[in-house]
């Protein structure tokens, strides 16, 4: 078990051995999940927005004017 101390500002340093094991780097995001009296730290490894543009569409987008409905 490895410990850390909470600072006046409520900050906690993640020990280097844990950062190395989880491959966590400066600027990466983490989540704190409360489970009863315990707190679980989870590393956020990207979002759905990171995938934008990684899949080629099957068809090209239609022209918006062709899709719009004419007024009656």
C-alpha cells in the first residue's frame, strides 16, 4: 500500500510508482469514483470525439438543398 498526503488546497500527488504502472502523464484526465468509504481513481483514455474522422463514410453527404422540403 502506498500513501499520499492531502495539501491545503485539497490536492493529492499520485506516487510515481503508480503513475508509471498506469502510464499516466501530466495533463491527462482522471475520474474519482466514490464506492462507499473508498475512492477509485480511473484514468480517462480518450473520448468519442477523439474518433471523429477516423471512419470513412460509405456515401458522400447529399446536397442540403436537395434534401430540404419546398414550401407549400
